[in-house]
C-alpha cells in the first residue's frame, strides 16, 4: 500500500515504533479522506453536478489534503531541528491544472515549494516529509523545490516549466515569498513575450504531432490531441505572456478574445472537462484516451439516441468533433494573433509586392486585401473564393489580418445559395493543386463548403464507426484531396500520372465529395452518385462532366475491389473491368482517386503489396485499351521472357519436365521476376520432381533483407481445392505474415 520502514521493536526503543505507527495511521486517514472525497464527488457528478463545479470540488479536496499534510510536514521538520523563523518563510504553490483549479478525479497534484535562498536548508526536510506522506495518501505528485529566482530562470529556458507556472496559486505558507516570485515571473514574461510565445507554440505543435494533428481522430486523446483541452490552455499561456492574464474572461475584456470565441471555448471546455471526469471515474485512474468501446458506453449513458443511418455513438462523436473543431479554430487564430513577426520581413513583403487587381496585392510569400477594401471584400463569398484561387494558383499564404476579417465576416453572413461567380471561383480553386487541401480545410472551418455543397453539412464530424477508417467522413475526404495534390511533386509513376491529368477539377471535386453518401441505410456509393448529380447541376457542369463525376463517385471502390479480390491473370476479370471503365481518361482518374482514397484512410493502409496489385490492374487495362490484348494474349515481351527462361534452363542442363513448367507459370510471376531467378528456382523444382518425395518448399531471403519468400510446390492430384489457403494458414499459425 505504502512504504513504511518500521524499526525493530525493543522495550528500550519504543518511541520510533510509536512514531512509525503514527505516520502509518496518518497516511491511512488521508488516503481514506481522498477515497471518500472522490466517491462523494462522483455521486454528485452522476446526479448532474456540472463539470466546472466538479473540478472545483476536486480541487478543494486536493487542497485540504495537501495543506493538512504540509502542516504535518512543518511540525516534523521543527521537531527534527529546523528553525521556525526559516520554515515560516516557505510557500507551497500549486501550478498547472491544480493551480487553475481544473482537476479531474485522478489528476496529478503539481506542487512547488518556494524558498528564499537563505532558508533552503530548512526546505529539504519539509519537502521530504511532504512528498512521502502525499504519496502514501494516494496522490500522484509532481514536485520541485526552487527559489523565486530559480523558478523564473528555469521558466525562461524550459517551455514546459513556463507554461505550468503561468497558472500558479498559493496554497499555504508565506504570501510575501509567493508574491515576490509571481510579480517577478509576470513582469519577466511580458518582457520576453515573443520568445515565450514562440516556444509555447512550438512545444504544443510537437505534442500535436505525437498525439494527432487532426481533430478528427477516431480514438482521440482528449487532453493532447488537436482541438482538445491543451489547445484551450495554449490560449491561456499566450495570454499570460502578452497580456499578463490567463483567465479567458479577462482576455475577452482586454479585447484579445471576441465574445463569440470566448463562448466557443467555454462550451468546449465544459464538454471536454465533463468527458475527462467521466473517463477518470470509469477507469479509476488518470485516463485521457477515448477508445471506441468507451465511446459506445458514454453515448448510451449520456442519452444519445442517434437517427436514421447514424448510430448513437456517431451522434455523440459528432458533438465531440464539433467542440474540438471550435477550439482548434479559435486557438489557431489566437496563435496567429500572438505570434512574433519580423518587422523587416513584413516590410520586405510589402516593398516586393505587386497589385493583382484593385483590391488584392501579392508579395513573395503572402497575398492580402488592401486595408480600405477589406471589410466589403471579406463579406463577399465570390471575392473570398477568388482570393483563395489566386493564393492556390501562386502558392501564397493568405495574410493573417485578411484571414481574420474573412473569418469575422463569414461568421456573420447569413446562408444563401451560391451565385455563379462564387461557383466559378470555387471550380477555379479546385483546378490547381498548389495549397488546395489547406485552403479547403479553411473553407470547411468557415462553413463555406457546405454553402456550396449542402451534403457536406451532414457529414461534418460524422464518425465512421469501424476498425478500418481512422478519420471522420469530412476529414477523410479532405485528406484524400491532400493525398492527390501531394503527387504533384512526386517523381514516381503515380506522380507522373497525376500531372498528366490536364484538368484536375473533376478529380479534386470527386475526392472532396466521394464519401458524402455515408450515414444512410442505402449503399453510400448509390447515395453519392445522386449527390454528385446534384452538385453537378448546382455548379452547371456540362453533361459529359456530370456523367464522369457521377461515374467516378459511384465506382470509386471498383479498382481496389477488383485488384484485391480477383485473379488479374484471368482475361475475363480485366475485360469486365475495362468495360466498366470505358476509356483511358477515366482509367487515369480512377487510378489516382483509388490510391488517394486508400492513403486518406490512415497511415500504412496503402502497402507496397496493394500498390503493386493496383498498378498491375492499371497496366493490364491500359494495354487492353491500347492494343486490344487481354492478359496472356499476343504479348511479345512475355513471349520473349519465356524464351529467355527456357534458354537458361537448357544451358544449365535442365530436363524437358522443367521446360514444360515454364508454360504453366502465372503471368504475375513472369511480370515481376527476372529470367535468371525464375530459371534457377525451376531447376531446383525439377530436381525435386525427379525424386517424387512429398512437396517442395524453399525459403528465399529477399535482397533487401526485409522478407523471406517461400516457394511451395505440391503435386495436387485429386486433392480438394483450397491448397493455397491451407498453406498460408499454416504459415500464419507459425507466426509468419
């Protein structure tokens, strides 16, 4: 339960035993106080205690225990010879979540014992007793001993220490010592705001890389993933250095946050804090991962009902994503507002800029709207989309003041059907890869895409509750666009094929909307075809473009299905697939769409094996379109390959039986293996055939050392079918994959 070192009991030495028993009794009392306190708070939470009040109650419980243990530690230190005058100058400070009274049931207690330099010797015994007894009581403690000067000095160099100390609160001890630290820390932070903000933003960026850059993860960390509690804290940290405040309401009163942004953060904070309390109470430990089974349980317990085609858990997660989207959106703009910028770079940007038209200027890295035209420009959807088209075409970032004005204007804009100019600007935006994916994400955040494509609104944050997809429907579609546009700089065959598509508008549009038919009882490809038709009509596409868009959405799974589930050596398979596709142009579109779709599902979904199968199907189908030959028909290259293999076998003294095997080799083997390699292995097989001893099996290490290939030859005779499946099953049972 907790470590106790009981001395050996003797009649002449009963005082240490009594002291140890007293310590044990005290630790048990505090442990019971903590356990019972958590139980009482959980009971109130289950009957409707709001999340903020729950956090406050937990903070009060922690404070009571910590302060009581601190008083005990002071008494022990004094009994051990510490000087009372020195001990009285110590200050115990809560920081981080404990400091801002934002605790969940099993949060750590982050504590710092502040000591003037002259009393440091007396602080050590107090700290030792404090940490020991708090640990014995069942609290997870983060602890440090520092002088006020040390605390400040460390904060300027370590962003984790700085961000935690921004929310420091005196628990007990000397107020003068604490005030000396806090005043120095606050004034020092304001003097160093550029450096501290830059470090805080970079630290948070690194954390997001680890826990998830998108808010649409299906197994999120509700503290550290993007849009989660940590991004709300980031606003506080930046506010402290720039304005001397961490309280969101105070930041709003200073004009650093709009009232709408304040309300967005408050609502999200309440929701996420309630969810974190729930996870802690359920697991009886610190737990921030929202896994799928827990999502289902919470959705049921919180009363989510779902609707036609949408499960209760999907309804619950849409709420989660709606809140984290708001946090991500507000914190991103707050970051941009409080990011240090080089005045020299800003001046050069303007000096080297040129006028695009009477409203827009473009510099070496950014594009922006001229100040006096900004308000009217930002409220015009067609102008905003035209600006994005210019930004995408020229690979420029939209300057932050321009984005800020657009954001405010779009939030206030009432919904209305898009006018023809807006549609044309949107299609022009889709026609170029550039920074398309990033700009589409911004449009999605501004809810502009759903004004142009209403079906996008229903899929905002829509969960795909299966073990395959890792992102929501809308995030997956945007990632698919990103995957395709990434091919523009790719030197692979896929990159060349993507660049070969002259007009990429339909491809990018199809990727953006290809899964919007999900969430209905009907097959999503069928629903998607109807949505594609509605989008084509709204955008006034030509009839041929409409048909291609509908076909691409309806058949977007076709290539992967055929490649992964059918024998590509079968001429009928390739013939039927080619008949579905109809032309080389559609084949190119479907190929890029299929590969981008797989990449967007999640990391490592598109394996080399899958890519080879897709590539094989593409090449066979393209050859059929160009020559009319199906697999194995009139293929001079394959014929020559077979002749080379036969020649090598004969020159090595191989038997006629081995030569006959060449004619039975599958096309997939002939296309992907060299003549010398095949001839060598066939000769070995021929030697085995001559012995007539069971089956032949040889393990061959690939040249790169990354895998072992097994050649298995069986004289099947009258054996039942399924030999290949049984062989692979046996290998898998041995731990081979």
